[in-house]
C-alpha cells in the first residue's frame, strides 16, 4: 500500500518536472543600491522597502544624504487614495463605492537620467455599502486598500527588474 502511494505521488509530480515548472525566483536588478525618496511613515514606502530588502540583492537607502550616492533613485510624484460614490439608492443613500489607489513615480540614475519616465499605476476596486454594517465595511475597505497597495508594489518591483542598464 505504501509503495502504491509513493508511486502515485511520483507519477503526479512527473508532468511538472517535464514542463519546466519552477518556483518564482527573486528578481534580478541592474543596480545594487536604491534610494527611496519617500517619507519613512509612508505605507507604500514601507512595503516597497520590505520587498526590495527581501530579495537580498539590493541595498535600500532611506537617508537623503547617503541617497546621493545610490545607483538609482525612485521618486514618487503622487501617492493618492480615493473613495468615490458610484451608486445610490432611490432615497439617496450610498449603495456602492469605488476605491482607487493611484501611484506615480519615476526612476533616475546617479547622473539624473530617467531610466523609467514618470509612470502611473492605478488600482481600483468596487465596494458595496450598507449603512447597517459600517464597521464591517470599514474593515473591508482597509483590506481592499492593503490588497491594492500590495499589487502596486509588485508592479513596481517588476518595472524595476525590467531596467537592464543604469
């Protein structure tokens, strides 16, 4: 019985080995040091810093003086959260909201040359709203914003990895 289970487990894994399946590896960057020109308390900056440091391939600099010597400089030009009413009931109560997270940034090298010209990442999610469960909807809104922020950070990471020369 144990031999049969081992055989079935091996047989199930065999197609994965032949198709080239591989776990996602940390991205490779063309630079060794990056200065994040973001406030230390910025949630987006904290998550981006954590992700960059987690690769083990990039030194993240947060000090503006030391940032002058970094290989590249990530400059955010906008980090905005919006909450827009998109649906109302016949009595005028809010029925549906749209949450938006808009982040614009550019990447420059030591000489000031733009490696990534100003780019915008826009995330949006729909949120139904019910006045009788306001606390639950507030928690859901916070969770959606956190999810959008994580998606945005992953997109920034991919764009930074796409830079091939500094």
